[in-house]
C-alpha cells in the first residue's frame, strides 16, 4: 500500500511505531523526516495528533496532511550527497569502528534546519558503504551525536554488526563519555549528580527540565578548578538526552560559557570571552570492541578553549 491522504491499518500492520510504519510505506523520506511531520501535527491518528512512539492498532485511521508535507519536501530538500569538503580528524580506525574528533560548528546529520553540509555527508565521502549502516538513513553509522557548537570525540560504526553492538552498549549505559566544561558561577560542591527529567518545552520549543512526561536523565560532574566567576568541570552523562549537559547545568544555575541558547541573564555582566561556541568538549570516550576489549580515547581541549583557561588563570592569579 502506498501512502495516500488516508490509510486504514490492517491487522498485519498493527503494533508498529508510527514513524517506522510511515518509513516503510514511503521509503523516499527518512524516519527523522516523518518524526518531524508527526511532531508538527501533520500526521493524525483517528483525527488526533500523537507522537512518533505511538503503536499502530488495527483499524486505526492515519491521515497525512499532504499539502503541508509536500511543502516541507519542496522547501527543504535534504541532501545526503557525499561531500569531500567536510573535514574531520580521524583518531582511530579498524574494520568496525572509526573514532573521530568532530570540529566545532559541524552539524552531525542532516535535518530540516541543516539539509546538507553535515558530518554525515563527510562520512559518506570517506566511507560510501556507510549508507547501508544504521537504522536511519540520515545517520549513516551514527549511534550518538554531539551538538553543532560542541567539539570532540565521536565513534562511528562501519558495519551493521558493529552498529548493533555499540547501540546495545549505549542502551545498557556501558559507553563512557567524559566532557570538559567551563560554566558561569562558583560551584561549592566538589562532586554532584543532576537527576532531572528532560523534554522539549511546549512554551519555548527548547529542551527543559521538570515536565511530568519528560525522559529520565542523569549527569555527574566534578569541579576541577574554581575561579572568581567560573567553575571548570569534568562531566559524565549516563543518559543521552538532547542538550543534556547544557540543560542540566542551566537547571542548577550554572550554564555553559558561550551557550547562547541556555544562558541566564544573571550572568550578563560576566565576561564570555567573545566565545562563539559552547565551552563544552567531548574529552574522553570508552567502549568495548567486537572482541570485548575495552578501547579508550582522549582528546585534549582545542586551543581556543585552552587559551581561555590560561587567560582566566592570569586574570585571577
């Protein structure tokens, strides 16, 4: 059955996530495309808006607002063409995994907002076979991601077996991810845990904490050094929510320096060093390879961030 304006779910089609069902019926468009359409209420189930997680039931009536969907497709055509101009540093490579240093300013995968020129385009130029790896065509070989304005270590899987192997490690929280962050304000505790649910605010449209239906999220941090107006942290995340570190640190009144989205006005008079990025860097990454051997990689702060720490040291010595 091809996608039409209205679809009635058969018994065989019941029990599928709504986004996966739509991808199977219209393979020209990605799962993330349909997730966006569902989120924007362009796909209705029995006349009601719902979520991508909704499980189809026999006799459900699926309605697609074709005119609006076609407008999105026309206006924002996602381009997954391999692009050799996209540069990234390779830290490690074997037959199954590629560990890279993602540069700041590079979006990980295409979306409506960034339809091309992403890390995914660069990865496909380097390894064309990645187009068949993963469970979302827009994320070839990609199991996790870093925000555009965050730099540092990422691991890419080179085949489907490795993808499933690493995906399971992320699911069971066995992958170790450590970050470095400079935040506003002095944190008195040497160590703390942040356990606040995260979800997208219906009011602001950005990620926030506190909603009843938000997802569980846990962040750990250690204070490595204190300055008069800042704290330098080691941060670990045990879950992988969108913008998790940034949202959690803002929630405790210590947003990341340079973060324009989650800043707090109370710090307007404190210097941001004209930083056009987040002072957040994926510093250490560890996981098990296909033989069960633990692999761990480190990537020091880029010069622009290291120089800020030196400058602060001089100011407050």
